[in-house]
């Protein structure tokens, strides 16, 4: 099969980029050919395992001789690289964005003659692809950030909804997400396939933990307020007597990242800021750490939780639907959920709830730290029971079945 992949942002960064890379790799292992249209910053090369040399049609943003003279718009408002926001683009910029992506998609389709188009995000680039290639079998992976953009940018909904609702198959991460997609876009439930997310089960392997102290605690992701990094840092600052060694792996941009880094400097506890690190380095860091914390206020189905579990970390996470669905059945020795009150906006709590949230986070950290002191390494059997269904090969098999439905066999 010849698969044309489409992603509107960097294919080597963020969760959706990692998702794409693994799908491309699994498709190549299965003997399929891959071609890629991707948004990139500047004029550097685009190298993705499983994409043949010359097999990428990039849409270049913000650099010398780029297609578009503004920074690449991110699916999140805070990205780990310089970016702009869809909500702030002018009508001229939006029209140019759609025109250039359209020309690039058509050029790639003519050059590659794909059997199926697999796009990422129910948003502008996918809408353009469906409008220009209405007869090409098409599937689109939802990553939740697209749903967030849809709700935050009402003026852009009319550019997205009429065409995205005509995509042959939608790939959802979870049951909750599938219901939201159906409600927002008016897509029939029988055209939405729940395929889940995955992790590299060869790279993220179980590791035995050294006995504390120190208690190694890890956050990996964007340094942004919607991810709750400021909440995590303020809580850890109040727990200095518990001999925590906090690791922050990831990067951000703009004022939110600076606020997080300033809080880290002022926390009064041992903090290592690793910045953006390769997946292999992250896997080694997870093997060393005792507790992984995802304090996010908005998520789809975060594969970083699977990676942390597979590496033997105990997990603390907010009780978002995707996190609950992903970790369903995990026992209290392995996972602790933090209840979120109704949020004041789509990804931030009401200020009156901050004291309660910080108390809940502190209680969860202290509880997990006590469990680590009793048994630094959790049960491999319990970890395997949760993570086994989420290897990338299994995820790709579910996606490939959706390709078949889109094509009609």
C-alpha cells in the first residue's frame, strides 16, 4: 500500500509527531511505502525513519525563502519551538496557509499516487486535503489539541467542519474523545474507529530502581501552564523536607515557559531542567526515576504515561477521561489519580481551587513516595498487564484495518 501522511507541524516534536513517526515506521516494517507532507520551520532537512529520501514535501515557515513568512502555527498555543497561534492569524495569513498546504498536498499526491491519505488533526490542513482530494480514501487521527482549537477558535470552524465531516474514517484515541468528535463535528459514530495510542515497547523497558533518597520525580512534556507545570513546581517547593529530586524534561516557548523556569529556580528543592531530550535519553531517565507526574489540565490519550509505566515508574496523573481510560484497572500501588474541579477555562482551573489542588498534589506525592520507600520497584506483572495492549505494532494493526474500511475492503 502507498500511504501519504499529512501533519501540519513539526513531525519530530510533540506527541502527534511521535505518533506519526511510529505509524510510518510500523507501515514500513509491514512493507508499505510512505510519503509525507509536513509543516516545518526554516530550511533544514526533514528526516523520518520509514520515509524514502526525497519522500517528503515540506511546507516551510518563517525562514529565508520559506513558503510562508510567519512562524508555524502550533496545534497547542504553547509549542516546544517558536510558533504562532491560529487564533491570531490574519485573514491573509489563513488564506496563504490554506493555499500553500493545498498546492503541496496536490503536488505530493500527483508525485506519489497514494492509495490512502492519513492526516493528523481534525483541523485546517485535513480540511484542505479533503476539499481538494474528495475521492482519495482518507483517514484522520484526532489528537485532542485539534478539538481544543475547534472550541477556542469559533471563527475558523466554518473552514474546518464542512470538509472534516466528510473524511472517510476518523481515528480516535479513546471512547470519550470519539463522543466529543461526533458531537462537535457532526460525524456519525459508525465512522469513528477507536484505535488508541501506543509506545515503543523496545525503547521503554522496565528498570529496577535504586532505593531513595533521593526520591526521583519526573515530568516530561511541554513547559506550559495548561500542562500544570506551575502547579507541580509550587507543590514540590512546599515538600522540600521529603528529599525530592525533580526532573523536568521538555521545553516550551514564550512567557509561559519563562514562568515555569523561573518557578524552578525559586523552588528551593533539587531540580534538574533537562530541556528537550531524544526519546532514547528520556527512556533512560525514566528507568532511573521513581515517580512520573502528569499534572495536565487537558489531554487526549497521553502515551507518555505508558512510557513511564513501562519503564517502572509509579504514576500520578490528573483524572482526565483519556488518562482514566488508558490506566483503567491499575491498582493503587501503581497509579494515583488527582481529581480536577470544573475548570474556569478549557485548560486552567478557577483561582479559588488552587489551594485544594496543591493539597491534593502534595497528598498524592507523599503517598507514592511512601510506597516507593517500601518497594522502590513496582510489580512487573502489574505493569505488563496495563501496557501490553499498547505496543505500536498493535496500534498500527488497528489503524490498517481503518485504511481498509476507507478504501472499501
